[in-house]
């Protein structure tokens, strides 16, 4: 399994308001499945934007999860980016690849990666 960062923006307006509760219910289902690790709005952007940390076997699975979102079904995603992420440090560090760049090999032991 790998982590993926998904960033999406949505148009403001009545459609967003109409589907936001169904969108959140969908996200809660992804949490129950162990797929969604964190999500929330991005502050200070001109469009309504959100950020999700998903766990999946590959990018196709992530794209399928996004496609299942009510905002996607209703064509309420204006921009979308999906990027694989390796959380080497912090809360998700134990689930990372633990493959440090060569310049950081000296701290591998401190991180518990040896």
C-alpha cells in the first residue's frame, strides 16, 4: 500500500451545498474502510478546495475512489491532482518506505529505519 495526496477544488454555490453532506458521508465510508487517513478544507483559496490523504495499492484505485465521490458524479470537481507520497517522518512514518535519500542515511538509526 502507498499513500496518495489528492487535492481538489470545487465551485462555490448551491450545487456544492446540496452535495456536501453526501460527500462527507462518502469520506466517512472511506475512513471506515481504512482508505482515507485524513481530509479537510484548504483555507484561503478562491475556490472551495480540499486535501485528502488516501492509502491504496496504486493510482488507479485512488482514481476509482475519487470517481465514487458524489462531487465527481455531479461534475463538481474543477481541479484535481493525485500524487504518490512517501511520509518518511511523523505520524505516518512507520508506514513509509523508510528509504531515505543518501544525504539522510546518517539519521536512519535515530528514525528507527535500520
